[in-house]
């Protein structure tokens, strides 16, 4: 094992932090390291907004469904997919504004997610704890207004950062042989794979240190995706210039 793989294997989302702040210099170093992530056509289509204003932080915590850790985390960043610089380049080079192609939306979203995961891993490697906050997509328009996000920029998810004040159990992931297919995708094993994993996760949910429950991964995820359709997203993204064609 090397330290990077150890940090990857130790990941758990942290939602409780000590009062100790995250040093500004450390944050800049971590962001710079995270920028080492690969970037589609090198567009670097991301921006981060650090929300230090306590009133805005509290509003965002409420919009995210009352997630107290958004308010209490020493550092909170909103990870944005940002094509505004690319649009500027296109206009400058005489090619006009972006048309809103799905491909560009996907490239920017992937860029932002790669940067964010690199940032989380780097943070965890120095002992910080973190959790992503997709809950900000409950009301992306209000979040965008609070942060003054221009067209061609949308908030993908938030990131709480701080020194951990909890050590939750590790959540067992799907076994590698479930997610790794050889040469072609084998759809025939889906039902068995899920049933086996459900058994493992049921034991995990029943025995973990906190928030114990009698449930399966199937039940949890089926409910989660039903609850989080966020039907406003398509219109919101189109209003920001994304996903028009
Ligand atoms: C894009 C994304 C959005 C997430 N949004 C939230 C969120 O709004 N609130 C939260 O508490 N956790 C959120 N999470 C954390 C997941 O719940 C967590 O990663 C998952 O349950 C696995 O647990 P672990 O990270 O502790 O291993 C999010 C994770 C991702 C990748």
C-alpha cells in the first residue's frame, strides 16, 4: 500500500467537525494539487466559490434540506461547472457564444467532479474530513443568485471541509468483480450481484456504530433516486445556457 491508496481506502464522508479552522494556505495548496486532475480538452471548466458569509451559509444549509454540517463546517465550497471562460475564448476567437451542447455540459460537469474528488482526497490525505453536498441542487437558482453565478456556470455540489470530530464506519463498496466487466458488458448477473451486495449491506446497516437500520442497498438507493428527481434541473440548466442541444 502507498499513502494515496491508503487514503482512498480510508474514505468516509465526515459531517461533524472540530472548531479548528482550515488554514487558508493549506486550502490553496489543496486546490492547486486538485487542479492536477485531467481536464477534457484542457478546458479546466470549473470554479470554486468559498462561502464565508455566515448568512449565506445558513441559507444554503436550509436550501440543501437543513444539512447542519453545511452551516457548521469550518470551510464550505461550492464546486461549479464553468464554461464562461470557454465562451469568452470562443467569442474572442470570432466563433460566437456557446450553443449549449450536451457534450460541453458533460465535459464541464466531469471536469468539476474530477477536481472535487482530487480535492477531497488531498484533504483527506492531510487528515481533514469532507463531505460533498448534492443537496444544493434542491434549489440551484437560489444558490446561484446568492453566489452571483453568471450564465454558463452552475453549482454542481458543495464541499464541507474541516478537521473530523467523528469516525464513521467505512461503507463497503460493490465488489470489484461486480463493476469490472471483461471485454463486453455482462448484464445477466445484475440480479445476483445486487442480491449478494444487499446481504452484505444489510449486515453493515444493522451493525454499524450509528444510525443502525434494517435495510438493504436496493431499498436505500431506490428510495433515494425516487426522492431526488429534482425536476426543476433541466429548466434551470437551460436557463443558464446548458443542455440546449
Ligand atoms: C455528488 C455527491 C453528492 C452528495 N451529496 C450529499 C449531501 O447532500 N449530503 C450528505 O450528507 N452527503 C452527500 N454525499 C455523500 C454520500 O452520501 C456518501 O458519499 C455516500 O453515502 C457514501 O458514504 P461515504 O462517503 O461515507 O463512503 C454526496 C456524495 C456525492 C458523490
